[in-house]
């Protein structure tokens, strides 16, 4: 590696422009976020606080036509969403001249890839928490005004999340004794779903557990009932849930899992109409989904999230990659900033489920 000039300049062996492009490509290949959100609203992002305007799809009323009567003409609503670039992460590392000179690997490419993967992980953790309505520690996101979650009333969603779209043990009447409304009486609202695969040779599941396929089927049904478009549906699962899916007594399912690893965490192209992604960045409470127990866990569970490509918008960019000579050593310091924002556009197209391995 050539040494920088005495004045602190850099002679070009390490190009910030090339580095930025390499890191951007690697980030998009590794981040689940880019695969499950609509990033066609990218726009020009230059600084934290920038805003991308997203036009809302206008709603049109269909009326019955009566003979010999006039028609009513409505004015279309031209309101929009604001996607604010309000999240920023950075990286900064030092490249020693001597180590670079004698290294038998391309430090530039290695550093670019590593920085991109770390930034992708940080972005996925934040975005998946946001989409699921949970903090990274598994608690529901709330605000002082309580407007983050709300029931669907009169077709209007006051917050960013629909309470009924958070699935828990009480949503499955097959779990033990149920009341007249079909709600299991052994569980409280918010208790995680005790999950167990149907193993080869089993004729039926225990009344104390739910099949992972049943959870995905319920998510698909709720999307169907909300008129969510079938094209572009996805679900993000953690490793415990994926393992139980692989254990399911289904030849077709097991064959589908036999493919090579795909980009952006994609592990399966279709289950109940969902593209299936795997991520370790999903929210989890306590010791996570791997905590076993036939009784629902209200402190140890994992969270999965399902949605549709147009339900969420995102915009991101690796910005301001720069380098300078370290004044206290023979090394170059490289640093960069990653800007991004995310916005829920269609709350009815997002569902989550809390679960634990039974």
C-alpha cells in the first residue's frame, strides 16, 4: 500500500467512491429489509432529516347507477405519506500501512463487505422491530399518547399497527378448553403460541400445541380477509421457527428446503403464498423462542412478522464515505455514514405472532 503524502493527503490506492459502491452492493444483498419493503420511492437522500413524499393511493367510491338520475362526482384525495430519513449509523476503522503492505488479501473488499453486513444487521434489527410493533426486546411499541396501536374501527386505523393483527395463544381455539367465543381459557391476551411440528407418523397435534404451518395459514387467512393483494406476500422467521417447519411431516415442504442458500435471507419461495425469509434480527423476549414449555410463555418468546411488499416503504443510502491520514500513526482512517428511513403505509397488511417452542 502506498503511503499518503506528508501533508496528510491520500494518493488514491483506497478510493472512497469505489468503497461506497462496494458496501452498497453488499448491503443490498444481505439486508432482509431491502427484500420486503418498497424502496421505489428512493428519491435523493443527502442528509439525515430529508423527507421523501409518497402519494397515497386514492380511494374511489362505487355507487349503484339509477336510471334517469344524475351521478355523484367525488373529488379524489391527494394526500401523501412522509417518509423521513431519521435513522443513521456509521462505521470508522483504521488501515495500517504496514499491515496493508504485507497482507495477502484485499483489505478494501473485506472491509467493505464487513461494514455492509454490520450495517445491514443494524438496519434489519431496527426495521423488523418497527414492522412487528415490538421493541428488539419483545415488548409492544407504545407512545405516551398510546397511538402506536389501535383497533380497526370503522375502516380507519388511528395508529401504525392494528391490535387484532398481533397473533398470540388466544387466537387459536384448538389450545385446550375454549369459551363460547372460541377463545382458549387457559391463556391470557399476549401469551405466546406454544408451537410444535407435526412429526412423521403423527395423526394429530396435541391440544396443547399449534403447528407452525397453522400459524402461517392463519396469517394468510387474515390477509385474505383484509383484501391484501396475494402478490408479494412475505414472512420473516427466526431460526427456531424455520427448524420446526423443516421438521413438519410434509414431503413437499422438506423438498422445498433442499435448495441452495439464497440472497437476503430467502430460504423458501412459497408457503401458503408467502416468500419465506430467515433472520436473526427479529425481536425476542427473555431467552427467546427456543425456551420450551407446554404452557404459554409471557416472558420468553420469539416474534415473527408477515407482510406484503407495498405495506412498507424504505429508503437508504451509504453516504459520506471519506478517508484521512491518522495524525498519530502511519495509517489511514476510513469512515462512512448510512442513512435510512422507513414508513408503514398499509397497517392491515402487516401481521405478527408471538411463539415459543413447546
